[in-house]
C-alpha cells in the first residue's frame, strides 16, 4: 500500500502490542513518522533523510530510496524492543505507560510503500439477547466484553437474508464494566424460531456470531364490558327502562328496577392478569324539573249535596297558588246518589300552593224532583315539598345481592351519585339497582347512569322516572 499523507487506524485500547512493518521510501529527502497514540502520548519511529530514530530519539539505521526493509517492535507498559530485518537493536527501551487507541502513519515529502501487521490480545465480544420476544416489538440485547479498556464498535449487520435488522448500536466504548445496549427487530412480523448470523466491525477486528431467538405471539389483555341481556325489574315485568318509566297514578310510591353488569378480562399472559378491575359508577342529573313544589294532592267530598241534574263546576280559590288547580265533579251512579256529587277528578294539580284552597261548586242544580236542593261541599289538601334528583332517585351496586346503598353511604356529588369500585369477583355479575320515589307533580326527571373502566370502556344509559 502506498501512503503519501496522514493515515490513522483505530485500535482496541491496550498498552501491549506487537507490530511488523515492511517498508520502502521513494526518496531520502523527505521524512515520516510511524507510531501509536493514546491519551496525548505516543510511541513512535521517525524517518528523516534516510535515517531512522527510535522512540527515545536515538539513531539506529539508514536506508536508501526504494530499499525494502523490515521493522518489527514489541511494547508493553513502559518497555519496548525493536529489530530491523530480524536483527535486534534495542531490547529494553523506555516509554510512557499508556493505553494505545490509534496507529498512525504520517509522511511528509515522501511516499511510503508499506505492509503493516499489528497484533494484540483480542478481547471477547458477545451479543447477549433474550431467548424470545413478542413479534412486532423491538428486541434489546447487550454487547459484553472482557476488555477493561474498551472495544469501539464501528458497524454491525445481520446476514444478507436475515429477517432481522439493527435499530440502534452503542456509540461509546464497551467495557467489562459497561456493556453496550443493542436494539434490533424483525423486518416483518412473524412467529417461530430463528437462527441468524451477525457481523460486528470494531477497533479490535471483526466478530461473527449466530443469534438464536424465538418470536412469540404478542401478549394481550382484553376486557368484556357489557350489560346482561336479561334486564328486568325486580318483579320481572318490564325491561330496565320500563321499570321506572311506567306511569303510576299514586304519589309516594317507591319503584325499583335492576340489571346485571358483566366486566371481565381475557389474556394470554399470566403476568398481565389483574387482581382487581377498577370501575367508576355514577348516576347524575341529566334533565327534568326540580325545586319547590306546592300542589293540590287530594280533594275529599264532605257532602255530595242533592238535586243535581248535571255535574256542577268546581273551582279552587285561594291558597297562594301561582297556577290554580282544576278538577271535574262526578255524580253518583246509583238510585240513591245519582243527583249527588260523588267524586272530584283532579285534572290539574296547579302550582305554588302554600296552603289548602277553598273548593267552590257552582251550577248544575234543579228543582224538578227535589224542592229543597243543596250544594255539595269538599275540602282540599296540598303537598308542599322540595323535589331534588337525589331525593327522588337512589342507586345501589353489589354482588350476590349484597348491595351498597349510595344514599345511605353518602356517595353523593353536586350532580348526583358516584362510587369508585375495586371489582375483584370476576365470576360474578355486578348488580345495579335504581329506585325512584313518585311525587305529585308530573314533571319527569331523567338521570344518566354511567359505568366506566380501564381502556376507555364506558356505557351510558338514560333512566327516566315518572309518577
């Protein structure tokens, strides 16, 4: 090889090397330097105008243009020797003790025809990687060496037909105290056992190794998150929605509906099996009228009167109502009461009552069969109450009919009810029960039942309660 300019070669860090140089110089007017460097130190030979000088500056040999000769040297720690054409000139030279990192050849005004061989104890370098990995995922391995000074990795590659490729290689020195992280992956996802060869090019030479690794199915953890298909009321007469939304003529009636809820998991990895499943259950106000109510609750006929040939009109006067109630008088249907008021059918309960109104009957009387007709009388009652979402609705959750009462356990928020559950009974359904207490008013309340869990699982259901 002809060298006419500065040439470097990186070497594995070491303080002991042997080297052999077969050299010839194109002329004896130029000069050159051949040596080893590291940590700002050098071990070198100088070639100046046909003369050679050792590391300590001692002249030891002369050469002619294009004369071939062999220069060999050994050095370790602070000692060195060298020979020309197998004749030793120095056995015990003195040098600085340092770790060599580079070999260099530096000619000035001369061409050098050279053949160079450099030897040292080659350190070990092995890629340690896991025996298996999940297909589609990167694989992390480590380059391990016995070198205390370090090995520098230049390039790394898998064999040409390998189904793997490197993602990243270490850039720092790899030492016995600090391994180098290596990341590689499949070019295309597939399962099975693989054996592939790698080649590592370093400052200590090349290293070849076979890597055996198994690609397995990726681990998964899936959740089942759904209502049971059979959603019924406690009496089994209607579906979930119907249990509370069926109309009732009576106020103060507690209606109940319930359902079961399934929340479970499926996984192919025991390490992913959860001990509990987190759930958040909320039942909150969605829409409907709340607030203070004063309503006509009932009318009691105290005297049916007599002599009515048609139903009298009924009005409700006073009581502080913002909207007056209304009703229809109904006559009896028997021979003894056909001309008497038998019942008041309330058609509107009004609003804003603070006290009971006066019931007034008018018209409808005659004298055809009764010379002394009399007017019916009745008394009214009102219901004054505050209607709230949590006052009308309540919610329970539990397993195997062991329910948690949200109201009794103060699981309330400004908008409704909330509970965070650590669900660990995977073979049992989570039961949900909702109660609704009917009120005199006909203004419906609608609540939002929301059940959420991990992985953005969520189910929303609107529950309507009516009288």
